[in-house]
C-alpha cells in the first residue's frame, strides 16, 4: 500500500502537503500556515487535482480562522470572507474549489456562534469531515466503476487522478486501483500529459507504488494503440461537469475522446458529484485557465522554442457530452441524456 499522502492537517494549525512538482525524483512535504500560502500552493500546482484542491481550500479557510486576530465573531466572519475570495482566485476551472469554499462559508454564515473559537473549531471539524468524505466517496466510485471494467483490459488514462489528485485513493485511477485489487488483469496506457507531464511524472509513479502494469505513451499515440487493439477502455477525470454532461478536464482529453469514438472504445469520465456544476449549462460556459507560456516553451527549465515564440497554453479543454459513454460517480453511472440524472444528483 502507498506510504505517501497528498495533504494532512498538522496540529495545532498547519497544512502539510506533498509537493507534486518535485515528483517522481523527490518526495518533499511542505507545511503551510496561512490561507495565502495555500492559495499560492494551489495556483503553483504544489497541490492539484479537483478533489484535493477543494479540501486544501477548506483547510486554507481553517488556517485563516486560526490565524485571524479577531476577538469578535463578526470580525472573524469578515476575515473569512476575504480569505475565501483569495482562495477562489487561485484557479478558475476546478469547480470543487468553489464547492468547498461555499460549503465552509455556508457554515460560517448559517448560525450564531458564541465565540470566535467556537467558529474556528467548527470550520476545522467540517474540513476534517470533507477530507474523510472524499476518501469514502472515492472508494464508492472505484466500486461503481467495476461495472464497466472488463476482467482483462488495456485502459488508457490521461493526466493524474490517483491519490495525489484527491485526499486518498483516487477517482479514475481509483477505478483502476480497485480493478487491480479485485484481481482483474489490466494494463494501463498512461498519456504523458503535456505540458506538465502529470501522466509521466505522477500517474506512472503512483502505478509503480501500486504494482499495476503500465506503459507511458506520448499524448498523440493513443489512436495508434487503439487501432492495434491494445485498448478496450478510456478512463479520465474531470475538473468541472456542466449540467448537460460536457466535461472540462486536463487539455488533451478532448483529443482522446475523439480517438476513442473513432475506434468505438468506451470513454468514461470519473469523478465525485461535487464536480458537477448545476449552474453551468454547457461546456461553452466553463472558464478555461490559461497557464504561463514557459510550461510549453521550456522542459525542465531548458527553452526548446525560438525566442519570442507565440504560445497559447490552456490548462483544460472541454469534451462534449456526445463523446462520453458515461459518467462514473459515487452515486452511480450516469448515461445520456445526462441532464436528467445530473440534476437529480445535485439537488
């Protein structure tokens, strides 16, 4: 079993997180003491993956509460409103970030607290609850996903959706992990996932820890392996699911869905229902984060493009619902038409 962890609260008031930028060569943990530090860690991708970002933000608000000098409840609530906005600005696409912040702030503003300390401890208790819920949710997702995983299968996976992207266990990679634990004979084809190489660096590292057979491939080669008959299933994560089923995920997911459709290979999105955004009607209304040029123009700090080369670096793309075979969640597997099921699940 894995010995690493993504994030963990440290008493009396700190958040310890693994630095995913240093993997796979170094396993480094950092302690964060303020919500500002947590916001920077989210923006700089020390922590990444929609569920992990959400729980990190919840703990960020707990840190804001414990660091606030407020001696009146009203003053503490004002400080928390400011901290919530700073955390919300860290990354725009992953809806779990906003879901977690809204859940904490609903607690902050929904009842009367006798003292600032009573509010501080209520926030921390909810953050702990959200962390544990994430683990249990992922395990249910893993079991639900077995309905679509053959006993023998080649599975292609994009980006990283394992324990590193969550509090523990994982979403799409959690389905793969569960299949492995149940004795299914699976081989994972891991997209390297340019430009930050989350597949080659993180997913391959996790699969090695779990002793699951895998092969890293370049992003553009999935169609080649599909045509050879080596892939029977596509499993990907999600950062935001519109209510019609359109899904934002790490850039390159849309291309993978097109290749899967061309070869009649099932393509499943995997994630918790907290990633469903009932307020977003379709993929055209999902905000897409633009990342720094250097992620494309450089590899390992070495420039690979001519000077002043124009760059566009969207962190995510949107896969239309028509290319998605189903959406695997802790509540079950949704299938087209998605709106009917997703609206019920998010009430």
